C-alpha cells in the first residue's frame, strides 16, 4: 500500500468553515497581539545588538541602522524557528505516538485502533506508526 497522507488543508478548510464570527475575531485579535509583541521584542533585541556593535567599535552608517537591525532580527528568527518547531510539534508528535502505542499494547486483542489527533500532528504520528509500528 502506498503512502496515504492526511488532507491537512481540506480538514483545515472544513474546520474553518464551522467557526462562528466571534471565533474569527478572537483569532485575528490574538494573531495581531502576538505579532505586535514578537515584533516589539525582536525590534528591541535588534536595536540593542546594533547599539552593542557600535559600542564595541563597529561603525554603522546612519542610513544603514534599520537594515542592520532587520538583519539581526531575521538571523534570530532563522535560528529560533526550527528549534521552536522541534520543541513543540516534533516532541508532541513523539509523545502522542508513545501514548497511542501504549494503548495499543494494552489491548492486544483489538483489531482496530482509532486515535483522534489534530491535523498538524496526524502526518508525524502516521510516519512513526509506519516506521516503528504499534
């Protein structure tokens, strides 16, 4: 049997269609608040790093300060995003797989097992099941 993935986009579209208007407003407000917070935090770190570089003797022309700060912010993002993904998604996939495997071992007479997981974790768990089995 070939690889059968989960239609993440299709499932997301169906779930999105079921949300009430107030849910969409809450999601948008949370997204804006999180974006503003992260942007402000990265802006402060970039500003501080640029100032520290100047204090250490580096000369940054006045017109390039914003560019230097932006590059510092991007470097931080490129460094942190893979680590956040590993910390959240991959470790959660592993924990859910282990729990599903434990439940499967507790019920050796069962011919089928149903596990309800979020769409973001389905493919990661399926990959582990196919690679390691239950």
